[in-house]
C-alpha cells in the first residue's frame, strides 16, 4: 500500500447501500467489482487513485479505523458506544442508518413481571457493554450472554427472557413473537476518523471532513426540496 493512499472502511449491509450515494456526492466512486454480488474481495479501488475502500462487518470498521489500518470510515453510534475507542474521532452525523437499540421480550410475557424490581437479569445481546450500562443505571445487575446473531430465538429456547438488539422496522421481532419494551439508544451512522491520521495529516483529513459535511448538507437540502 502506498503511503499516500487513504483507506475508507465501509460496513456491510444496509448502511453500505445508504452510504454509496453520499460517497458519490463526495467524489468517491467504488470500482465496478464492488457491486459484483459474486465478488469475495474485501478491498476495492475507487475512481480516485489515493482512495481505496474496504468492506467489513460494522464492528470491524471501528477496529480497523481505531488501530490505523484504515484512516476513516462510517459506522453506527451503537458500535462507537459499545467499543468506546479513544483513537476514534466522530465529527459528523451522516444522517443514515436510522434505527434503535432496544430491549425486547416474548409478547406473552409482557406485564407478567416487573424487571425494575429485580436485582439480576439475564439478557442475550451483541452489545454487552451498552446493556450492562443501561441496567446499572437502574440498579440491576445484567448477566449478558454474547450472541452475534439469531438473537430473536434466545427467549424461545430459554437462553434468556429478554434480548437487546438493533431494531429498524420491527418486522423481525414481530415474526418471532417479540415486542419492544424499552429503547436504550437511537442510532444513526457517523463519519469516523483515526486520531493519529488527523494529527499527522490535518489538512488532508480535515478536508475530507469538510467534503462530507458539504455532501450531507446537499443531500438534506435535496430531500427538503422533494
């Protein structure tokens, strides 16, 4: 990798799809193989010789940028708060990836017990740090069982009575007979910058922050005009 090449870390999935138009507005266009559904590649060229894109899991975006393997990227506030990396600077809300981190439980169990009266509770989640903090504020000890997927089946199999997971439309919860009982965090995606890169390349990285800021404003103004 050439020293003047910047790496932008993209999360796989819905946020990636929402982010591409914003990247295009910033003048960054991924190469054609980025859009090939059969491609197994993780790193892609762009129309700019000084920018490459990596596409990884959302949790890994934060790690790649925090440790300087990528200089900037985009990730949800849920990931930023879960990891709380000191080396990440998040200057901009990209106004995409809207969702929420919520507590959910089987519909038939709602109202049968008062969780606020409990001193201990078991939760299945991909977000143990945020979950423990949420329940600590209530004076409840949360035993978090870490799962990376299939969260909704945990109550059915008796692994935990409640889950904490991302919710967008709520369709997945409904399909598994679960209902939201509490919202922990409202989430959007943020532009993140490696702090060392910002210190060593201030003009370049601040230039990209400003480019993204202007692109967000243009997209928001275009949305208001519709």
